[in-house]
């Protein structure tokens, strides 16, 4: 029996020994984890004890974790929360894009554990500057009540100062949204095409965190940041995703763990190697080229000056200077003296321009879907009466824009080759992925009032028509009350390029597909310059074949950004319907007399050579005060009659309506001849004094 008892004692001793070692292992593991966590935060600014490396820290308190956590008697919050919570109301991040996409936008942050935004409110209990950094509930069993841990580097009330790098404040409109649902299922429908909200179904980085609340995922401050992280990299910013060779890469990797931008790969802003000349860019990000800064070229996750969309600067200034503190950057689109083709700021401040730099605060994303605004209530659209604007992103998609294929050659202001697809956005990488509108069918010379919105415009004119048509002008007769910088009344270009018109430049359709026209639809080879002299009737063109900057052949960025010439006319010859003095009207005698240098039409349409006129209607009027606008409309986009001919009944600005007899339209009837040299008196009808040869009404004229 004694032996049996001793055996039992020995067995119990073995069991106790095993339990002891198991418990010891757990204690050691817990100690190791505690030490690792403690070591992780010890070298960061979140160590606000006396040993902390930051400028805000305690004067006597040596404990590190006590500023946020407590093992017992925790307050609302998690895990084991110890810091006083702010009672602040917050101005939340919002945007028309989110509202118009049908995304749920939070109106505030939660105030109870387990509600969206409560975790972010915990972070803001220091970072919003309304609660003292040393305001904790308990220290080593002692409830502080109204007492505070004494701190240095804080305001008189104990809060972090507004000048601190970590200060957020209560206005969250310029910070990445928090307390917001993560919903990748949103789809935005256009009349043609659709787009997603461009969120990945779940973050690709395992370091990123979403918080599940009531069967939905939410983004909080701690989705991207871990306050305990110390990677040994001074610029880590507590980012959970530690991948990347420099700060710019780490931040961008954090962004792209959730956000996916269709078309980004291969885009110019993804591949451009342009270097910033501002040395502070490299100092800040340990990177200094556009391709290395990635998202950081244009965006800031906190404290961006352009709201919404976390832009670095307001609107176009973001494009001008990127991550630099200057707009004179060679890397971006500012006014750098050493850059060439990308100096958009230089040309967009010229006399005649789109109002990119002169109108601010009007652009709203997805406004193409809501031209008169109102969704959400009070938001703006495209309507010229209250929301006229032309920001960079109205014509360019910075996530998709490409540098090739180029629309025009480096030594030409017009295309080097043309065909029936020359009006497509694919011909110019800079227009890739931009929204647009396609006008519906309309009778001859009437305003199209129905449109199909395009998620990505197929044709350049669809981008222009967002503003230069009824879609934004809201005027039913085609002539508005608005006046351009050039002094001209704005007209509806969707009406002017209507395929049912008797004539139009081939911007929307080829001349052979101009359904309202009758034969011959195109001009002859002799009446066209290269490259337009080939494949006649089966070509299309860009609006920007005629409108652009002053010197596209010698360094000006291509496109209708701004010019010192009225109507942004470009090319070798830049003036219509007047000469460069903007007073003297062009005459046929200028052409035959060799004084037509500058006549815009001559860029594409040779009229006279070696004593020969290519159109006998012109030759017969040289000696008869043949002023161009006595027969042709002054806005030559497209016309109610063939060959851009106008009648005396036409209104301004199509009818130039000058003070003299022949500086206004004089015809009341016109019919196109079968050949350019086949015109006779009966092709025209006029009752204007001086046009006696055309008094006879032969009938059959264009209506």
C-alpha cells in the first residue's frame, strides 16, 4: 500500500511539473508578445511616456501603454480603452461622386463600441485636438477624474497643437473617409457603358484591416494604420502595409490594396520618368519622379488642399505642380521654362482660353450624368447658367491618359494622315477614358435635345459636346446669350455638325455620310491640301484640327488649351472672318492679290494658284467687292445650306451683319453646282442692290 501511495504521489508530481512548464511556456510567450508589442511602440511617437522620442510626451509618467489601454475597468472603446473620448461632431468627407454612385456616405462617427466610426473616434481622441493628450481614465488603479497626466509639447489645455504633424481637427473633408462602408459592388450606369466604384472585392494586402459590423465591412483609421508599428523606417507613418522601397511606394501600395484604377497600367502618369526639380519632393518621399511617386503625385490621404478627392492642390493647380511646392515644375504641367510639350499652365493663361484658371469650384465628378445638377440636392452640373467650367478632368482622365499614339506629328499642326476614324479618341492618348455625350437625331438645323452619355467617349466631339451643346447650354434655338472671350455669341455645335444639315465639316460623320447633303458632297482634290486631298468624302476630323494653341509646331502643348488668337484658331493661317487686326474682313482679292497670308481657310482649302481659281464662283466675284462673309456663314462648323452658304434671313453670329452692304449675307437662294467650275448666275438668287446678276429666281434652291 505504501508503495502504491508513493507511486500516486510521483504521478501527481509529474502532472504538476507538466502543468507548471505549460503555464511557464504560456507566460514566456505572453511576455515575449508583450515585449514585442512594447518594443514596437517604444520607438514611435505613440510612446508618450518620458522615454518617448516625440515632441509630445509626459513629464513624469513612465508607462507607455497607459495613454490608450488599461487591463481592468476599461472605458467604452476597444481594446481595453483608457483615454477620454471626444464629444466632437465632425464634418465628414463627402463628394458628389459618392452620392451619385449611390454610395452610403456617413454623416458622423459612432459614439458607442461596435458602431461604425467609433474606432476612428478613439484615434481622434488625441488627433482632433479637442481632448488633452494626458486625459486618461485610470493610472495604476487610481481614477484621475478631472486630472491629467502632465505633458510637454501640448497646448495650454493639454491637447496636441494645430501645428503638430498629427493634428487632424474635426473637419474631415480633406482626409480619407473613415467610418465608411467598404462596398465594392457599386456599379455606375451610363447611357453607353458603365464603371464600378473601383474598389477591389477585398484588400489585396493581408496587412490591411476592414471591420465587420452588422454584416458589413467598414474602413477606420486603423484599417491603414497600426499605432504600434516600428519598422525602423523613420517615414513609415504607422502604415500597415510596409512593402515598398520608399514612402511614396508604401503609401501607394496602401492605396492600391483597396483601390483599382482601370487603365492605370501603361498610362502616362504611371510610366512617365519626368523628374521633379523641387528637391523637397525627394526629401519627403525618398523618390523624385512621376513614376516613382505614383498616387502621391496628385493625392494626399490627409490634409489635401483640394476637396474632395484628396487632391494635393485645388483643381488645376494639382496638375500644374503635382507633389511640388511650385508650379514651375519640369515634372508636371506648370509654367516651367525648361519643359516643352507639357507646359499647360503657360498656354492656358493666354488671352483666349477655356476658363480653367478663371472659374473654380464648379466642377463636380459625374456631372455629365446630371447636366443641370440637383443630385444630390444643391449640387452643380454643366449648365452654363450656374455651373460653366472647364477643369482639366473635364477633358482628360488622369488615370487613363496616354502619350501615344500621338494625334499629330511633331512638325505639323494638323494630322499627317486622315481616314474615316480620324475623329476617334484613340487617335490621341490624351483623351483616353474621358466621359462624353452623343447627340440623338434631330431635323436639319435644329438643336438635338436628347443625348446618350458615354462612360468613355469614342469620339473627340463627344467630349466637346458636353459643354458646347444643349446638354449644357440649355438653349433651344442654337444661339445662346453667352459670349466667349473672343467676343462671339456661343452657338450649339451639336446643331451645327448635325448629319442632317446640308453642309458640315466632317467632325461627326464623313461627308459621304452627311445624310442631309446632296451630291457632290465632298470638294475636289484640287480644292484640298494634304493630307485631306486623299480619300475624299471618307475622312473625319477633330475639333482640335482647327482649334489649339498658337505654336504647336514649336513647343506649345497640342490641343485647345489657350492661345493669343481669337477662337483658338491654329495653323499656318489663323484668322477668320477678319484679318489679324480683327476689323478688316477677308476679300477674294486678298487671295488673288497675294495678300491672303493668314486666311484660316487656306490651311486646308487652296483657292487660287498661278492665275487660276479652283471655283469659278470665286473668280467671278474678285472684282465685285467679293467679301467672304457676304456668301458664307461666319461660324463655319456646319450650315443650313450647302457649302456653308448663308441667307440674309440668317441671324448673328452666322450672319456677320457688318455695317456695309457686302459685309453681311446677301443671298436668298443657293444651289450647289455639280462641279466647282460649273457655277452660273442661276445658282444664286439675291435681291440686294448691287447683285443684279442674281435677281432672277430660278427656283430649286436650298431651303
